[in-house]
C-alpha cells in the first residue's frame, strides 16, 4: 500500500520495494518449510534463475569476510520449470558450503550460469538427463577440498565433516533432492587443498512465458459490504484499508464474539465475511459454523497462518468458500474476494 501511495521516483520507493521483496521471500520460505514438513509437492512454474542468483550473490557480498572474493559470470536468462524458493536454497547452500571451505584461509568463490546443450553421445551416463538445452550452474571455491575417501557420501543425509555447531549433514542432501525433483543433475569435482566445484544442470523450460513479463493487471474491485474480523487491531486496520481501497464497504470488528453478536443482530447486512482462524474465545471456523446455521450459503473467507487442525479441505466441508494464507497480499485479497462474491 505504501508503494501505491508513492511516485516511483520518490527516494523511499526503492526502500519499500526492498522491504516488500524481503517479506515475500520470508513468506515463501515459511511456506516451503511447512510444505516440506507435511511432505507436500511444491508447485513449479517457468522462472528465470538469473535474478535469483544475483539476489543470493548480493546478499553474500555484504556478509562474507573481506578475505573471500566473489566472481560471477551470468550468461543465461532462459527459464526452467521450478520453485523459486527451492532454487534459492540450492544456490545459497552451495555458496555457504564454499564459504565454510575457505573460512580459515580465504579465497575466491566463483559462480557461473550458462546455457549448454546435452548430447546423448557425449553426456556421461551419471547425468541421467535427456538430450537438449539445460542451464549449467557452477559454484567453485579455492578452499580445503574434499577427501576422495568420502566424496561419494557427501549427498547422503546426515553425513557431515563439520563440527556439530556448524552443520547437520542435511544441506547437500536437501540440495540433491531439490535438483532431482526439478529433473536435474548435480555433480562435484574436488582436490584436497585446491578447492571444489559443484555443477548443477537444470532442463530449460520450453514455455518461455516467464521471459516476456506482461504488465500487471489492475486489481478487481467491488462495492459490497464486508464484515472483517480479527483479534489483532493492526491486522484489522490493514485489512480494512486494503478493502476500502478496492471499493468495498467495510465493518471491521476486533474479536469473534463481538462479530458474531453483530451478525446475529442483522444476518443479511453483510455480503461477505472475512475472518481470522485462530482467535481467543471462539475460533474463526466455530464462528463461521454458527453464522452459516443462521444464514445458509453466506460467503465466508478464513485467513490463517498454520494449523494442523484446519486446512482448505476442512473449510470446504464446513461450507467456508475459501482460505487465505497469511500474510495476505493486496493481490490475493482482491482476487479472492472477487472470486468468492462472483461464485454461485
């Protein structure tokens, strides 16, 4: 909302962009952790690796000690079919391992991204990928190297040569799993006291829609009356402003019990209810159940962070139209509200 209020030339604009981007990255990371803990499949879409790589290198540039130099050669921009947070994790894990290998004596971290073509007659059998164009990501260091006696085990879960305070042995195992889920291949070459080089191959996506970049569509608007419920005043205030900017009339209430009393007094006053799930006194789904008993078919959206007791399947079984994962963006709010109000 702050970005909407400012001219792009304003000195605060890029700062707000950075805050928004960091928040989005954190949100995506939390979603990945939750999905991993529930063993859910990640949704993959065409994406460009080069912006993610530049982001990681920019972060590393400001955090690595002065005795470690970073050099990069980014020569490819075609998309792969993947999940951006997992691609980010591949690069960050490999670069972090390279840093640990050079931590004592310093050195150079060399990162490259280029497009190559796999040939069935030339590609080593270990790569196990079909012929065609791929992105080749290499992360090389001039560190301590890997002992030949253990190099075949480095992708095994829980295998680590680091102190317990520095590693769990899951980093490279996770990277290996992510690469395989993306249809790719990972290999390593290393020499003791001369450094290591990790090479990741990812198939280039035939769909080039990620390259063009269409201008963002205007957000859908409306004039209906929305009952907005949350137990935190700050979240109520932000949701209230979001909805008003989209044209809706809003009655914002802090707490589920006052909201239910207001609804009972005039059940047909509101066109839509948007409520938090986890609230003291009465949870959002309990409030929704009572509202639906009074007015069958009432459109209700429940916003939630994470709960093992509540998900979209349970919501639908109760008659709740949609669930929204927090933090709710302006785009998600606009599109979901319009979809729910437009549905029968």
